[in-house]
């Protein structure tokens, strides 16, 4: 039996990598992927706790998160394509016209 | 007589005339404008005359309730019109003299711009004046009171492109506001103590309580007197009336001589029940009246502008009326009001005829020798001059003599007031005959001037007080001095006849008369009956005042006819006194220094500079600038850089996490 702390530590590590990548990466696709990483880190936590407490609600929550993530991916990729068409770049530092 | 007199028509017909001329007049030809204005004044006159002839069949006071204006739990005021002896007399004067002056204006204003505007304002004035006279409560009276002030303002500033005229209008309005303030305070006191503003109710309450003396009644009386002093140009608020001469001359005749300025006298007579219970109030009225009569007469001695002489004479004569009211001789005051309306309206209209003939010239020093050229103007004006000087049998003799006689008998003041009145009568005779001689006799100083210098030249060479009514080029007729058209002369003749016979309605019994007007008004104004005097005394005083007037005439004759070089010498010898009078005791300057300048300074620096700019604007601008500055500071967050947003997001999440963690820890331990 793997103790729950292992899952939580792994989840924390994955989440931190996601945050770090979210802050550091300049390519918008990479930023997008780091968001997915954070979401999945959270999913891991949900599943771990669901198994620990023998409660199915945590697993159902994961389905919801995956559905929202799929929808987000669809919308987000559409935006990215639109940005790329108009700017010919995926570097977020060059997409900064919305400022004073 | 039918059950209803339809009094409401009397003020509302001129108002309809005002609406027609005011709204459509610009597009209407002059003939229609004048027809509308004249009809709108003639109808009330005919109606008033009709009421007058049927007066014996009406039970007075007759009250017409037209509707409720204000209705609260404890207080109500209505649109109530009242006809009694006093308002009957006033109605006859206002509509009669008003109608004559409207006729005159058709000729006088014929060449003026804004003809329709002038008649619209005149009709508006008639509406408010008739409302004032007919009102049955203080509130409705106040509507008329304010309204005539408005009409006066509009008409004084009729030539509003001229700065002096616009300023004079403002001055009249503002000074009147001070008086209106007193009127308002009096009304508040009345509501507080009587719970009503109806004349009938208030006077009935006072009559039921003979023990009420002085106290709050004195306060009300004094506040009302302040209002009357503003409207009727008495000390200390008389300063607006001389400046009001900037208006067209018919306006001076109608508003600033015959009707509006007598509203204060009317009001004091109307509220005499209050004054009767306030010896102090009466004394103040009498002192103000006597003092105004005297001081205004002294200023009138040296003025050179023909209309200003008449303006000071109006102030002085109004002083007589207040003197009469102050010695409880209300009927005599109203009697003088009536005769004064005739002769002073005539004086102004005749002066207007002279000014018209001279193409706008008002300076008496460049008149002279006009009596052959303007015979009708001369003879009618002569009647008016004799009337105002109190020479028998002209109108002013009887009314002025009545006032002096009753002042002599009055317990509160008596012979001092009589003496001041007598001296004033002497001064009046002097300055009126001075005007008469300067205008109509001697060499024609106007003629060569008119012929040699046309139009603008008169303007350029004018000395101190020369005032031109309009662009002189339009007014100077190429054929020189000429008599006015008949439309102006007919009102002069009618008023001239009235100045002669108008006093015969009040011939006292001592002079074998019946004093009809006294008997007409006494039941209302003086129910206790007149003072006791003797035939001998009345006759003596009448002879004394006649001799005084003749002495004034004689002196004026010497100064301005026989030896015209004498006044110049005298003025040089008494330079200080002459300057004092010529500058009107510097009252305007004193008011300017004591009241106007400090007010302006306080307004400009304290109220505007500190309070307005500093506090009020400061608060609003300050909060705006604070918000703006904060926005400028935090707008840097909005960099447009996605990674910086991400950083803020992560930081925020971290802070939330820490706060939550430590917050919970703190909570649970």
C-alpha cells in the first residue's frame, strides 16, 4: 500500500513545475501545457483522496475537471490560432498591445 | 347689480394683452400692438368705472374667492380678490392714469425699437399692480408687489444696450429686494401669530383684542415699513428711484410716479389696523416720511436733469404721504396719493413731451424759452406745477394742506412734523418753479444748440448729467423744436384738468367743502373720526402754507427769471453746501463704501476665493485628483504583458494560501 503522502508530494511537485513553467515559458503553447499540468496535479490529489476515504465524489470531480479542461483547450487553441494568424508569433511577450 | 362683479377680469385682461404682445408682438405691426395694449387697459378701466357707478348697490367689502392656492393643516391662502373703499380708489387711479399713459406712449414710443416689448411690459405691469391692489391677503399682495418690481426692472432697463440703464434696473431690483425681505419677515410673523394672511381675518382678530398693543405688532409694522420704504423709495432705500429715470419717460410717469411707488403708502393704509396698535411704528413712519420729504426736496433744488428733479420731487411727495399715515391721517395720505398721481404723472408726461420735442435732451440748462413753441405742454405743465406747489385751487393744495393740518393736530409729533412739511412745501415750490422757469422761460438756449450741433455732437459736448434716451440721430427731427402729436397732448390735457379739479373731491369743511374722499375712506381707514380742530386754525394753516408756496415761487422768480446770475454766485459762495446737495449728500457713495464694497470684497475673496474655490471646489477637485493619482499609480500593473499577469496571479494565490493557512491556524488556536 503506497502511503497517501507519496501521491500528495508527487502532486505538489507536478503542480510546482506547472506554476514555474507558467511563469517562465514564453511560448504560449507551453504556457497552455503548464496549465494542463497544474490541472492534472490537482486531479491526482482528488483521486488519491477518493481512494483513501473510499468516496466516489472525488473521482467524479476529476471528470468535471477533465471536461472543463477539454473545453478550455478547445477555446484556448482557437484563440492561439487566431493570435498566430494576426501576429505570426507565439511569443507572449510580443502580444502586449492591451496596455496603456 | 349682478351677484358677481367678475373682479378677476380686471387684472387678467392686461395679462392677456401682455401674452399677445409678448408672444406675437414681434411680428405684428405697431398699430395692432398699440390696439391690443390699449384695449387690454381700457377694458379694466371701463369695468372699474362701471363698478364705481354701481357702488351703492354693493355691500363692501366685497370678496371674490377664485380658488385655493395653499392648503395645509393649519394655514391656507387663496386667490381672493377684495373690493372695498380703499381698493376702489386705487383701482380708479391705476386703471385711469394707466390708460392715459398708455395712450401717451403710443405717440412717445412711436420711433423706438422694441415697441411691442414696451407695451407688453406695460400691460404686465398693469396686471401685477391690479393684483396688488385687489388682493385680499398678504400673500397675493406680495405676488403683485414682486411682480410690479419685475415690470419696473424690465422697463427701467428697457434700453438695455446702454450700461447705465441696465445698471439702474439692477439697482432698483436689488434695493427693492431689501424691502421685500422686510415684507417677507412681516408675513412670517403674521402667520406665526395669527395663523392666516387674510386681511379680514387678521384685522378681525386684532379688533377683538383691544389689549394687544405694541410688541409683535410693532415688529410687524416696522418690517412692513421696511417693505414700503423699498417700494415707495423712502429713506433709507430711496436711492433706486432717481436712477430709475433711465427708463422711458412714460414708464417714469406710470410706475415711478403715479402708481407703483405709491404701493407702499397703499400697503400702510391697508394695514392701518396694525399700525394703529403700534405707536412706535407710527412714529417711525412719520419720521421717515418727514425726513424723506425734506431731504429729497433739498436734493431736488440743484439737480439739472429735468427727470431727476421730478424723481426727487416724487420721493419728497411720497414722504408727505407716509407722514400722513404716520399721524394716522390715512385718508389724507390716500387723498394726496390720488392728486399726486394726477399732477406727477402730468409733470412726467409734460417733461417727456419737452424731451421729445428737443430730441432727447434732458438737461434743463440747455432748455429755456419753450413756452411759445410748446404751448399745450407749457399750459398743462403749469397746471401741474401749481398743483404740486399747493397753490389754491389746484389739486395739490387741498391734499397737502390736509396732511399739514392733520400733522399739526396729531398727538404724536404734531408741530415738528407740520413745520418740516411746511419747509418742504417751500422747497418744493422753489425747485418746481425753478424747473418751470428754466424749461419754458428766458432765452432759448436749446434752439441754437439744436440747430448748430446735430445728433452725436450733443452727445459729445454734453456735460455731467446729460442723458440721451436713445440714439440721438433717430430722435432729432430735422425741423427742430416742435409740439408733440395729439395722441400725446390729449392725455396731458385730461391730466391737466384733473390736476386742477382733482383736489375738489377733498375740500375740507373749513373751506366750505364736503371732503367727499375723506368721508368715502374714513369708515374703512379712520373709524374713530378725525382729530378735533377749529375752523380758525384750519384757515390760518391754509393761508400760511399758501404764502409759503408763493414765497418759494417768488424766490425761484428772482433766481431764475429776474436775476439769472444770482444762483451761480450763491453756489460759488456756498460751495460746500452746493456740492453736498449736488452730490445728493454722497449717499450713493456712502452706501457704496459701507455696504456694497465690503459685500463685494467678502464675496470675491472670502466666499468665492476661500469657500467656493477652496472648500467646495477643493473638495470635489481633490477627490477627483486623488482618484486620478491612484489610477496613475496602479495603471502600471496593466502592462499588457501576459507573463506579468501570470506572476501577479501566482503571487495572489500564494498570498491567499498563506493568509488562509495562518488565518485558520490563528482561529483554531
